[in-house]
C-alpha cells in the first residue's frame, strides 16, 4: 500500500500545470554534446538546413531506440542532464531530449525561452512555431527532440508546458525505457512481402518493404537474392520489382517479369538478360524445360461503347472479368512465343508436368444451376500431341497440382454432392472449409481430410510426392506435413502463430522457409528442413522495427455455452495493467466463415487497442472454419441466428470471469460479415455501450443482388435460399428491418468505393436510424474499397475507431471532436 501511495504521489508531482504554463524540470531534460566543430558553417546557415535537421533527428531517434551510441564525424556524443550543464556557446548546436507521456488525447503549448533559434520534433515529426509550439498528442509515449542554437546563458533557458484543457495532462520523464505501440510504427514497420526458395535450397528471393510519412502510400521496397544459410546478399534489385518469379529446375536461372518484360538472371554469375519485351498483360511464369517458359497472357477487351454497358452475366460486375487469358510457350533462345490454348473462356494455369510435358489448367463457364452458382472445368493439355482433355467439373474448387499419385486439389466439403463432407445426414457443409482431395490416375476422387479439423489452404507437392499444407487451425495458421500414402497429417513446428506464406525446395530432403507473426509479436522468418524440428531464425522484425516497444500481454480464454458449444477466445491486457482497476473493453469478432487470426499487424491491431488502455476480447463464434466441419457448417443459412447468442453469452461470461473488466463500458466491433453482426447484435441486445460496424451488411437481399461477390458468397452462406423461397431469412435476419429495436450508439464506417459490400448497406441503416431518431454516425472514406489500405487513410481510420470508443466508453470526446468538429 505504501509503494502504491508513493508511486501515485510521484506521478502527481510529475504532471504539468493544467491552468497555466509550468516549467519542465531541468533534470528531466537531456542535452547532447555540441554537434558542430568550431570551424563549421552553423546548422542554421546550412544551405540545406531543413533536410539536414530532419535526417539528423531520424538518425538520433533510431540510435536511441536501438540503444546505440551517437557519433558524428567520429566523435562520440554523450547525453547529460540539463541541470548539470552551465557552459554557453552561442554558435553551438545542441539537441534537447524530453520524454512525454499522456493517457488521453491532449493538446497543449510548449514555450521555449533563452534560445535564439529552435526546431521542435515530436516522434520525429517537425512542429511549426517560433519559440512557442502548439502540440497535439494522442494517447501514447513521445520523444521530444529540440534542435537549438544561440544560447547565451543556460540559466535563462526554460521549457514551459501548458495544457489546453484542465483534463489534458502530460507526464515528463526519461524516455530511455520501453514505449507503447503507436499507429505509425505499426503501419510503417518493415515486413517481408514474399518468399521464394530455389529448387536446390541454396538461394532465397525475398522482398522487404516499409513505409514512411515522407513517402506516404509508396512502399520503400528492396528485393534481394540471398544465401539463406549465411544471409549474404548475392544480388539486389535497384529500381526494379521482380514479379511472377520462377526458378529453372536445372538451378541455372531465375525468370521473372518487370512491367511488361521478361528477364532471366543467371544464378551463378548474376548476368541479367531481357528475353522478351512489351508483353502487356503477362501475369505468370513457369518452366517447362531448361529452354522453355510457360506463361499466362491476358488480352484486354476494347470497350464496346463509350458510355453504355450491356451485361453479359452476373460476373460482368467484376471490372476484370472481360478480356481473355490464355497459355503460351516462350522459347528462350529465339524469343518465339507459341499459343497453346484457345477458347472464348479464359484458361488459367494450375501446374506444369515437365517430365510428361503436360499442363493442368481450368476454365470457368457461366453456370448458375447449383450453389454456389459457379463452375470450374479442369483440363489437361498434352503438349506432345496438342490435345486437351477435360478431367473434371466442380462446383467448388480452389487449386490443383500434379503428384506421383495423380492430381491433388483443394475444394469445399460439398464437392461432387458431398464427397468431402463429414456431417450428419441432411447437413450442408460450409464450402469455405477447405478440404484436400486426390484425383487418382483412373479418374476416381478420394477425400483426404474429412476427419482433419483444420481447413486446408495453400499447399506444395514435395519431390517425394508428399505435401506441405498451410492451414487454418482454429484461430492460427499452421503448417502441416501430409504423407499421402498413409493419409497422416503431422504439424510442422513453426514458432509463430500465424504463418503467412512458405516456400519449399525440390531437394530429396526438402528445405522450407516461412514467415509469420504471433498475436503479440511481429513478423519473423525461419529456415529449416522438412522433418526436423530445428528451425533457424533468419529475420526478426521486432529487432528492426520495434526495438524499444513494450508488447501487449495476451491470454487464451475459452467458454462453453449453455448449448455445449466451445467458443475459442483470447484477450489482450492494457498497457501498465493493474488488476485492481476497472477497464473498458472492446469485443471483436467476425462471425463469418473464417476465424479472427493471430497476425500481429493488419487491419485490426488488437495490440494497439490494448496500448490505448482497453481490454480486448476476441472470440470465434459458430460458423468459423478451422474447428471442424460440424462447427463451420453452422454458418450455412444462419446469418447471425446462433452466432449472436454465442457472442452475447460469451461476452457476459467473460465480464463475469474477469473483475478488471467494466461491464458497463463494453464496445463491440466487426467488419464485413462482422459489420453485419454488429448491426444485428444492436437489434438483439443492449449489452454494449457503443458499437462500430465497418462495411457491414444491413439488407441481405441488396447485398445478394448488388455486391460483387454477393450472389456467390450467399451461394455458400445462404445455400439454396433466395428471397422468393426463404423470405423469412432475408427479411428477419436483415438488421435494417429491425432498426427500431436499436438502442446502442452506432458508428458506421465504409469506403465509398466498396465493391464487395456496397456503401449503400451502411446508408440504408443510417437512414433508418436517423428517421428513428437513434444515436448513429456515418463516416465514409472517399476513394476506398472494402479495405482501408492507403497509409494516410488507414491511420485516420484507426484514429476514428479509437476516438469513437474513447468518447463513448471513456467519456473523453475531445479526440473525436478534433477529428470531426461540429459545424458552427
């Protein structure tokens, strides 16, 4: 109790004055040794002063974050407390450093006296002003760097802070400790965007990218060819972004496209040759043999009329549907290109069999006869005889590849009238629950994963004929090794919870490289051998982009409902968590056909929400894949029926089980189908104090009829149900038809260019609630589609979400009002 009282008194003593300016204590200000030598042109007179300052601030910040020394022209510079400095040199350039912390949106003024010229930077960003600087801070930790010149008397140097409002408080302290996660760091941090391992396992192609405020939406990317064992960089692309890369099986070349050209890189001497150019629309490369490439080439269709469009099919709503893609062979030595498929339907390459000179591909004719109202026709082309043969028609189909035993492919459980189904009679499977199949050489099909609960996604066929699978395994993405002869699945130890992608070599003892992250740890890249548990960490982005960040703590928490359904869940604890306190909580779910994964970064930054002082509870209600077919099948023809009960009951149980959660300050949020669930929940319960729906569906019929993939998604989610034969489903489960039951304040977010869930879905709900005089807000992101991806827009979107919850759950409206001031 004494320690708690002491810490409270210390915290209070560190607060700046609320009503008027108060000096920042000198012992809390660090000063760097003078930067310039006596014979140098002063920084303020430097012809490029602004750029030099910005670069210096960036360098100093990186050094401080990583704990490295600061050295300028070989001279090590040290930090000293301001109260221990008294020498003055008017021409010397000094850098002051102050740590700042706030637990809410804060605005204030920094006033500097006793210094002739100052430049102020908050977390590396320049703040305009001349002796007096207006500063806006979000909830977080900050480093204030002040570049100064013209100090005549150190005793007269003062830094005063005044808050704009009484409740806006800032704590000044040493900034050398760990800091909370902030939005810009989360968005800008370095990540590996692709991986490709050579057939012999000796070279790795990867692209690393990051963002900055200066380059905005343009990623700073570099693609490298490295030795994965030594991590020596063998080749680096400058001003070029290799795409559609493919390794030759003789381990001599790497082929790739750049813009409209095809290049070959010699892997031994790194000589680069352009083998073909001006191939607009080329979008894929594979090797047939050492001298021949297989490529996919798309020919765009000329617009038939200037301003009218006659629709040819439901798919014609897709901007990319028109035009035609076919498969071609490129002879590397001559550059001659031969077309090998021709059809009014596009032909999409699946795999190449160099030994038998066969191509596997599919076409998608317009066919709505059965759910999910699409059809894939799979073909095999024998290049020796130039004959193609259809080997299967499938209503559900994802991918396929050759193996020693035939053709392995993935599709939903309803393949061929339920060949992969593992459900009670009469129960329809969820075709988004990926299953693995083998088409034997006699044409028969064998289901391989009926009793395997994880949903199968991407896969690679190894040289020995077995497979490596990337799966949705509950709320994780994990790798599995599948022995096709004994039908055995074995988990590959990955050390990350959410594997993003992987690549394997073609050796007898195959190598594997994969990247991924975990719920509270950023991306890592590992290298290893299939069948061996040891994996070597070759990149840890935490050390690169988060060296001084205090990561959130996460715990698993599962709950069994009264119906006996186990709901998988996890929760994140706020920064500086104190179990004796009461915290507001954000409840997040999807409710659609996939679980909310454990990736560290992405659109839904749970660790960031926790850093803002929220408990974050993430749960996986009925209908999600990764938990077995019985669980995922609950998604079909439900549209919230059992899912809503799962969310309500689990949330109530979570609050009851955790005394630090304030049950009167609960917010809920979901996006897309999760946005639908948020609206639907608002018609069913008053459990939540505030709700946010991003790109949610309010009217099942309008989404089914107008969303780009509405009819196709509904072909799974509403299998066999239509407005004319099941109006009860389409009306009663649509939130807009029950808008009069909504009492919870609701924020609707939507990109105004959303093609997946058109923005009209939010407008319909907004109109209904406005006419009903309900508490509702609608924020459109102009020019954005279903996902808010652009840097500036994403940061604003995150701020919008958190400021709304701050307003409703913390009774702190200032941030929201700053973003969206009322018109006077």
